[in-house]
């Protein structure tokens, strides 16, 4: 009887343990901080005043010293709308530099076909647009819910900068 109770408790606690979310990675917090703490309102925080954001990211690989990083901000619970931000990253913790290259809004059909379209595609051609769409698909529902206050106060050591002419 005692062994059965221990096994039952172990089985019952397993789903609870698997539901504990992993903390967001530093690179996601660094990029989010660059957006939330800048003079620009990249995340529409003034207009929408969200308490928290649902963020995902994809880190690309590059042969040069700079690597692409795509931060995806889903603005609807069903992931049918949001913003995609493209950064170039240089270095690693604690000396990471993030350069915001562009942002674009996207929409995804909620009819089950998962068709994503860019509302305001950035310059750079089809290759750049395909990379953004691929990043959105890769993130899928693997996201973290991050309080805006945490992004604003994040004590990361990343240097933040913005490319010329980005809107």
C-alpha cells in the first residue's frame, strides 16, 4: 500500500513539474530590453499598454562575426498577428551588441492553413522576407510570457543600437 501511494504521488506530480515554464533565455531578454527601454515605442507599449508580452525568438547562424536574431512578438493569443524584429548580434554574454535592422508586422490566417503574410515587408527582397516568415513558423507556440516591467528593468549587458532609417 505504501509503495502504491509513493508511485501515485510520483505520477501525479509529473504533469505539474512539466508545466513549470523554463525562464526566458538571456538573448531574448536582451533583445526585448532593447525594444522596451529605447526612446522609440517599438512594441506599441504606449498605445496598447500590455502588462506582459508573448515573445519567441530564432537565432540564426552566420559565417561572419554577426549573427541574425529574430524576435517575434505575438499580439494575439492565437498567434494570428504580431511583430517581427530582426537584429544583428555580435559577441556573447556579457559583451553582446544588438543592432535592430528592421521590424515588420505580420498576419496569419486562423483557418488552419498557417499562411503568414507580412503587412509591411522590409526592404531586402524575397530572401529577407522568407527568413522572417521562416522565423515566425519556427517560433510557433514556443514562446515566453514576459512582463513588460521585466524587460524595461532587465539588467543585461547588451549594447543596443538601431540601423539608420528604421521606422
